C-alpha cells in the first residue's frame, strides 16, 4: 500500500489540532448562540507537466516544481503508467529510493526533490507524478510524461537507374534514391543536396513517406552528393551518396547488354 497523508504525521506521532481549527465561543453562548470561525479550505493543487523526451541508455531528470512559499515537509514520487509503483520519498529532508520497482537501482532523488532516472530502457516510457505536502497540510501534485526513444541507426541508401531501350544519353541520367533504416518506429526521412548554398535537394519528387527521392541529373551534377537524413525527436543520422557515379557505371553495363525498359538497382556504400 502506498503511503498517504491523513490526520496524523508520517512519523506516527500525535498531531496537535491547530487552534485555528477549534470552535471559538464568546459570551453569546449564554444565549444559546455559537459562533464558529470560518477558515479557507486547503484545496489540493494539481499541475500537468510537459512531456519529457530522452533516449535509451541516457539519464533523464524529472524536475519538481514548487509554488512560491510552499515549504515541503513530505514528498512522494510514483510511476503511474503502465504500472503504479512507489519510486522515492522525502520526509523532513530524509531521502529514500530503495523501493521495489522497475527502477530499483536506477533512481536518484536530489535535494531539490527532482528525480533522476537512468540508464533508461525503452520500456521506461510512462507517466510519473510527485505529491508534495507543505508544513500547513496543503498538497501539490505534478504529473510528467516520459517518452524514451531508441537512438536512430545509420540508414542505407540504394541507387536505382532508370534504363530505357534507347541508347542511353551520356549527359543525362534519371535516378531513384531509396533510403531505409531499421527500427523505423517514430523515424522521419528527409533529403539534402550537399555542397550547395541552398541545401534543398533541387528539382525532385518524393515517394513512400519521403524514403524515395527521384532526380533528373545532368553533367553539372556529376560531383553532387545527396544525403538521406533519418531522425526522431531525440537523435538523427545520415548516409550520403553521389548518384552520378552509378549512372556512369550503368551506362558501361548498357553497352554490353541490350535491356528492355527497366529500373536497374545500384547499391551505394554510404559516405558520411
């Protein structure tokens, strides 16, 4: 059972009733009239925090925020989803993290009540909350969502040459650059033309969620390289190819073999 706060203090000792909570009577009680002091309610305050992003193998800090003038007496950190577990507590400055949970041995509670988790695993994504109680009994709850991503792997780029039955033109070439990265969850693809002031890929068409780039190349593009960039919210990587080299290679093969209309693949070794 997770600890909670009631009318007794956490150390088990008796808790005196504040004098402000006692009914006050004056001489009017002789007339059968009782005057009860009305106190402002100590309402709990809840704050939904922003999403925190990190990657597998890193450590992450879940920052505890306190309202001005809030003097913390007790604090409890819990994971809420996918399972509810007690992670760390603070009672009058005494910090404790040795609770049986998925994070046992990977938790550190700082003096400012921020919680450090790491090294992170992919399964650590979830919701976390801290409940703080001040010296007057007010509560403050903050909830954070942690999303853990795998580091993006280096992609592979394959070059496909558009081949027709006609004699190939030596000064033009139509290519398709296909980019792929394993573990494609939450990965986005983009392309960049290298060595140009304008980093856009130039005249092109994109297919298959931007994984395939179609280009028409000329002699002026023979030394131009193109990079496929794969990224997720916390990491990125790229592979670079010079497609004109594949055009020249395919033109040499064309002289030896008479093919019908087709698209010939040419795998490029990524250059980074």
